[in-house]
C-alpha cells in the first residue's frame, strides 16, 4: 500500500491537469528507486528526480538523454513489459548510458544522473560499487511485487 499511495496521488493530481501533475513514469521510478526516501513531500517537489534524469530538457518531453534512450530501447526490445520491468531490466544489464565510467544503477544508488556524463559520484567506482553491492545490487530496484514478469498473452 505504501508504494501504491504515491501513484494514486500522482494520478489524482493528473486529473486536475496543470503543472502540479507528476508524470506517471517519474512517480513510479521515484518509488522503485527509493528516491521517495529523500523527501516525504516528494510528490510535490520538482527536485526529487528532476526531468533531466531521463530527458534533455528541464521540462521533460523529447529529446531523451542517454539513460532515457536506454529505457526506450528496453521498451522496444520487450513491448509487453511495463515501465517498472523495463527500468529494472536496464539496471540489471549494468550499462553505463552516459559513458562516464559509472554504471547506471551505481549512479542511481549514489544519487547522480545516469544520463549526464558531467554528473557522477566523486569517489572511486570500486568504493561506490562496494556499497551498492552491499545494499543488494540491482535487486534493490526490482519491480514492485506482482509486477515481476511481463504478462503473457
Ligand atoms: Ca554513468
């Protein structure tokens, strides 16, 4: 329930329209990647996971940055998967979308931007990677329960 409420709140805001609405993917990603733990009012904050996490522009939309493009490729390669499954699969693949030397999932763990090479942890990879692995590695970003595998037809 704790994971569902923010999504419901985001959906409710969405029905009101306007700039208060948080896009569905962003709300889902914030919860799945545990960024909601940074700020109890994350649903109303534009600072918790900004649009530039996946998009080039601060207002979202096209074009997407390298991490956003990695997610798009994930959708393309598995059209039946939902957003949470694609996000999890991209992180499990251990890619480094922006090519800054820090894998996407490690950057997410360190709260830097996986799609911007100018944003990366200021500590050696081995150090951050060890903390990431100790915290559970990619498994900590698994899809919410009940969304583990793509649905068959
Ligand atoms: Ca990176």
